[in-house]
C-alpha cells in the first residue's frame, strides 16, 4: 500500500528529530543512540531514560519529547535535545548527574551540559537545570536547525484543564420556605432548626451545585 502524505506526517517530524540526534552524536560520539518518543506531557519538555527499549537483545535509551513542546520551534527543541543529550553522556560515563528522581541537576550535570554547548544557570531547588543554547552552538547546528524549522509544522495541543469535581449538596427547606444548602452527611447528624419559625428543615434529594443554584 502506498503511503500518503497524511500517513507520513508524524514520521517526517520524528525523522528530523532522529537526524538532529545523529548530528549531536557526531559532535559527541560517546552519546548513546536513542529511540525518539513523542507523547503529551503537561510537566516535561523532555526526558532521557537509560535502557528503556531493547533491540536484538541490546538495550537502547529513550529520549522523550513532549508533543506540546514542538510548538516552541526548532531552537527550543534542539536545546531540549542537547539538554537530554547531556543526561545521555552522564549515563554513558556512569556519572550521577541528578537526584530526587531526576528533578535536581547537580554540578556534574552543569559540566556535561556546557560540554554539549549549553549555557547553564541554577533554577532554585532544581539545581543546574536552566539551560539555553549558545550562539556558537547555534552556528554549529545551523543545518540541523534549518531542517527542523521546516519539519516542525506539527505539535500536540495541550489537554483542556481538568474540571473540578462536582460537590453534591442537599437543598433543605423549612416550613416558612427558607432554603439552605447542606452536605448530606451534615444533615444526617441531626435536625437543623430554622431560627425564624423554630421548625426543622427538611431536605430534598442530593443535588448538584448547579441545580441548587437554579432552584434557589
């Protein structure tokens, strides 16, 4: 079956990302080969995982990129590839470059990030994780950036914000028709007396806040 342009959309992007990693490995030959993985993420732009895949009995690392991050353009994506590449060098050289489940980047990571062509700053409690690409590195990867710029016409939309859980209340009404909202477990603790008519409130069935607002 002949592949159409629609079929090849994701593979075009992934292919250019793989070429970018190949270009990085030409500059840093001890950087392990990786499998590029694209998926959605609200928290991370990228992540390097050692020995996440296997091929012909050999372990292969994974370089994850958030689909939402592709929208930021070629320079930012290359910066992330280099950032994660520094983690790859740490793995290859058996250097402990992070702690706290990878959140804290130590001084050993800073050295590696500078080696791959990044400027590194401290980011509060996360350590040396604030990385930006240097002008010299941009020049060194000019061809790669040009190819990425043409390919990155696809990115993942962010997930819509999660809706807060709907709180269920009871609408309680007294004989003089005063109305209050009350949680079912609170109403079950004992009678609630109206301060005007001195008679107890009676409750309707549990109702959502939106329905209660419509009745009140």
